[in-house]
């Protein structure tokens, strides 16, 4: 479990997060939603220790985040940042291989190779594994990066808007792949999503943020409602129920 | 594919080395080596060192260019024209002024320190540039290098040392002799050490957040990279002077054809750098035989062409 207590964050005197209290339960998919600028990326980067914690406390599996060594953290938690701006020409296979760095330190062993092959297979990257990243479509590239983070084989995986640039088919297939894999391997995935329908359709848990605070958290059926959309996103949209799942009519 | 490149580069270096040994103002033939002790002397004192110097310079500068591009996360920069080279030369000038009696080791150390500071300054400048404008980075580099160079010329002018600085500003190998080039082996070692942690540099190229997520000690690898770039620049500027473009063209050429997985590509980058510099040096000796053209002039011509090609030619989408 990830326990976040009273976390605040400021950039240049501006308050980005205030008093964030949140428990991310073990196992399954937790969707983080909220309007642009709500602080979702900032919160994830604090949990992944990409930025230093200014105030409050974060614990992973009962251990204080600040006490975990770099090497241990990389085997416990992986993050895929929102903006992937590499001009690097790396093949898909090599990229996925980098995901094994926390274990292999650059010398891939037989187990690493096995995992890389598995991941290439489950993310349907076999056919393009020798292609360089800069020759791929946005969707393929996103899938390759996600596969790299997956190959890191961590208990916790934080994905910041992985559906950016993906069409509906690619989005659905990535979401259901993540859901199945998470269930099979007992992993915990926190995923920032823009489309509430994807969150309601695939996540076990929804956490909504607004203006640097957590507004609500809970299972999709309890969280997503017309009042919720008005409170969090300031928009009037109808919500209907489809097979017990809430669905936003856009 | 990388193996083929490696073989071709290795073969070319051997071939060019033989050529380099027998090309020069004084005629030297394989037969003479067997009979004439003076010819052997020429080989050991001048031709072999010159050949080794060119190869070492090429290898280490190509590698340091590649690493600089990763540190700055921009493919259009190289240390010698973006301030590191000028800062190293400034360091040499300062050591001549402050410790006129000191030897090469002092010059070299001071040059390494100023090269390090110069590179740090460039990194600090570049971090403030918008990531959406990649071509601003080399432009800022040229201006920054130009300013450092101007400061150096000003100091040299005041101290009446102008004729000195030409030696560092325009690199060439005609002065290379036994006893005067051995520092370059250190540059070669620095390049080799970088190869040992090539994976870490490749991951660094994915950006700060990604490398932290993968558990890379980001600061430490950045520091190693800075050290390599500064050392190689200082060592080459002290011994042969500034040779621009090598660090730019070679890594880009390799990146286009073989990609950026440095564990695989860095040896090819190094060897191709050696081939290029040695080839240019031989050319410099034969274009106006029996006179020599500074190898920097050959670089200027080839480098400009290559830079245009870099900007206009799209990478192959294999
Ligand atoms: N490096 C930064 N400098 C200044 N402001 C920032 C920086 N990073 C984020 N912010 C601000 O913090 C707020 C939250 O950003 P972010 O966490 O990226 O939101 P989200 O991911 O929910 O869209 C925004 O108002 C954004 O402008
Ligand atoms: Mg965000």
C-alpha cells in the first residue's frame, strides 16, 4: 500500500498541492483523474521521488519513502512520466532491455532476456522490436515505453497519461492488457487518465483531484456521478449506468 | 551491422597508419627502415607518435562529443566549439601567465579545471532554453564559445602572448613528437572508461526522470560524463590544439546508421573518429606537398559540408 499523509508542495511560492491524504490500495488499477493542473503529475513525481518531498509523509509498504535506497526503490516502483521527449535512437528491444537495469546493471542475464521476450510478446512488440523509437507512430512509441516500465517488474507502476496519442483501439487494448497483467501478476498500477469513461470502465479505484487536493476516492460506481462531474470538472454531463458501470454521455 | 562497421574502421585505421608512417616532408620508404638508422629514428621520434596522436585524438574526441550530446540532450553540440575547448585554452593561457615556469602537467591540470567550469557554465545556460527549440542549443554554444575565445584573445593581447594562442586555437599534428604527445594516451583511457559505463550513459539519454526511475545514480553519471568531456578537451587542446567538428560529425553519423545504444555503438564511434582524424591529417600532408596545410583547415571544409548534411538530410527510417 502507498500511504500519503498531509503532503504539500510549492513551486516558486505557489502552492501546487495542499494537505493531500490518500491511500492507494494494493493490487489492481487505480485511476487518477482531475482537470489539467490539478497536481496529478506532481503527486506522482513525489511518490516516485523524482522531486523531493517538501512536507508531509509518503510510505510504501510501511517503509518511509525517504529511507528507501535508489536501487531498492527502482525494484519496487517504476514511473512513466507524462512527457516522453527523447531524441535518442534506441531500438524497441533495447528500450525494453533498459527496464531491466535495476537488476542487471547493464549485463543482461538469461532471466532478463526471458522477461524481455515475454514483455515484447504481451505488449505485441515482437514485429517492431528492431525498429528505432523515432521511426514509430506515437501509439507504438507509447506502448514501447509502457513495456519498458513493465519490464522493470516492480510491485508498483505509475503511468502518467499513457493514453496520450492513442486511438480508441490502441487505448482499449492497452487498458485491458494492463488490467489483465496487473491481475495475473498481482501488481498495483496507478494511472492518470483524462477520459472518465476509461477510468470507470477499467479501474478498480478512482481518485479525483482538483486544485491540489484529493476531492473523492472510491470504486467507480460510487464515485462517478453527475454531481461529481460538476464538482471536479465544472461541467454538466449526463451519467448513465451500463451494466453497473457509470458511463458519461459526452 | 555494427560488427561490420567495427571491422571496416579497424581495417581503415591499420591501412591509414601504414600510409601515415610513410607520408611526410622527408621521404621514408620501407626499405630505408631496414638499412638506415636515421630512417628508423624518424619513424620512432616523429611518424609513429604523429600517427598515434591523430588516432587517439580522433577516438577520444568522437567519444567525448557523443557524451556531451547526451549530457545536453541535443545532437548538435560538441565540446570544442561550445565553450569547453575555449575554456581549456583559457586555462592554458592562465597557467602560462601565472606559472610561467611550470611544466605540462600543471598546464594540463589548470586546463582541465577551466574546461570543467566552462562545460558547467554551458549546461547551466542550456537548461534555461525552451526544449521546443533544439537549434537554440548549438547557437548558444557557438556564442558562448565565441565569448570565452574573445576573453582569451583579449588577455593574450594584453600579455603580448597572441602568437602563443594560435597554437591552441588551430589544431594540427605537425609539432607532434615523441615526448610531447603522451598525454593523449590519458584521453584515450578516459574514452575507454566511458565505454565501460556506456549503458549508464545510454540510460542518461532517456532523460532525468526516466533514469531516476530506472535507479540510475543520475548525478554521479552526469559527473562522470562532465569529467570525461573536460579531460579529453583539455588534453587534446594542450597537446594538439582545438579540432572542431569531429565530436559533432562522427557521433551523428553513427547515430543515423546504428542508433544510440552506446554499448554497441561507442566503439564504432571511437574508431571512426580515429579514421577521420588520421585521414584528414594525411590529407593535410599531401594536398600541398612538400608543405603542410593545418589539419584544422581540412576539418573546416569537411566539417561545414557535414554540418549542412546533418541539418538538411533526414535520418533514414529503416
Ligand atoms: N516546474 C513547474 N514550474 C511551475 N509550475 C509548475 C511546474 N510543474 C507544475 N507546475 C504547476 O503545478 C500545477 C500542477 O501541475 P501538474 O501536477 O502537472 O498537474 P496535472 O498533471 O494534474 O495536469 C499546475 O498549475 C502547473 O502549472
Ligand atoms: Mg499531468
